[in-house]
C-alpha cells in the first residue's frame, strides 16, 4: 500500500484510513475484529475512532464502545506496534458525552486517560479535537453559519490553554501528535500560528467531510493544506453511502445507515439525486465500481488527502480495498469535474 506523510509529524501512514464509527452499533465486536484482520492483511493499519463512537446514532450508553472494541482486538492480536491509532475528544454541546461539556484542560485530560484505558494502550498516535467549542459550518450548518458572535480574544485564550494541556500530555508520553476536525481555514491557521510562536504542539491533520458531493475543502482550506502541510483526513468520502448507488431511486435498504437516519444527517435533498445519478453514470460509462471511483478520485486532488473508509461488512470492505490500486483515466477526471460544475453543493 502506498503511504504519505502525516503533516510535518514525521509519521508515515497508509493512503487510506479505516473508519470505525459503526462498531458497537451496526457491527458486533466479532465483525469489527474481522474487519481489522482483513484491513491489516492488506496493509491498512491506520485506524480512526472517537470517544463518542459508535455513531448512527450516538447514544449515552454506547459512548466509548468503539474504542473498547479496538482495544480488545489490539490485546488479542498483539498488533499495537504496527497500528496507527487516531481518536478524538468530543466537542461542546453533545449531551451524551460528559453532559455536553466543552473542550477544556480538564476534559482533555479525562478524555485522553479514558481513551487510553479503553484502547488498552499507553499512547495515542493522533489525538484530534472533534469540533471547535466556538462552532463551525460543518454538517450542513454552512447554510446558516454566523461567526459574528465569536470573541477572538476568548478563542485565542482557549486555544492557548488547549495547546498547553496537549503539550503536557505529549510530555507525559500519552500523545504523539495532535490534529483538528470540523475546523475552518481561520481556525486552523490560528492553531498553527500559536504553535509556531510558542513551540507548543502543531496540528498535523484536519478531519473534515470531503467527497464528490461535499467539496468545501477545495479552496481556502486546500491552499492552507498545501502551504502549511496539514493533511486532510476526509470523512464520509462516499457521502454516507450515497455514492455507492445503494440509495439510487430514493430507496432505503434494510440495515443501511439511512434506515437509522432517514435524511443521512441532512444529505438527502431534492438536488442530491441528480448529482448522484451523474457520478453513477460516469462510473458505469467507464466500467468502474462507483465506490472505487469515488475513493480513487480523492487521490487526484492537488493537496494531501487520506480518505477515511468504513464498512459494515467484509464484502463492502473488500470493495473499498479494491480502490487502492485504481488510477483514474484523465477522461474520467474530466467527466467528474463537468458533473461537479453542473451539480455543485447538492446538500
């Protein structure tokens, strides 16, 4: 499997990352372990999770279960040394995790210690802030995003205390590197500036949504990513399954995520079906699997990006892994760009 650098961390990671948010809800522990075995056999040894997982939906009684499942696999297989683990602290406002407490020095320490215990490890390779306390435009909040109430001085002070706490956790040997998630260009630039000025931990990656159907990253964040060496970890690269074609015709297969979340977190709109049809048609016309085409397209982007790929069955995982060796022909990329211009921002 090809690899690339994670920011400026010195860490070299596989070009795909294994997502885990269905483990403990849509997938049993045994099924999750089987996925990990299959992924590791193919060289996919980079795992992303979060303290609030499993998702779809997030429940107070299952918070931390996905980390626990990963921990039992690490212990049973003895694979910690060749596995790269990324996890996250939940941002402010989710009542199912610590009553919705915001990210703070105290919650950072508590979240790291709890994650280490569940993962049955001494150190986390990449620890991410799931979303900023001040809010963001992700998960369809872009349609009503209003940053005018933000207080710059308070934000900067918060960032400094977070970086100082992260530094103490790095010095304690509990964290190797840190990153962001659901951040903005301004927020990311401010985290980087403060780290550069103080010598505190540098944000090496940003985990934002990115797919053929969601391309907010393509402009200001892409420029930042290239110039500052911040790797994009692209979540939902298949747009919650829309790009697989399984929902084509506005159907809802039994056991699918849409059966649990009918609007797929706001991704089902009147405009989305035209866009989905366009991309499925491109794949069909060129003899490609639509899942593999959507993932291989990420590799064509002019900035460092690692798609986070997830599956609820070994068959789906095998399809995903088939994208590892796929190179898209120039005419496929051109057709994709034409479809994007015709159907931008479908949700």
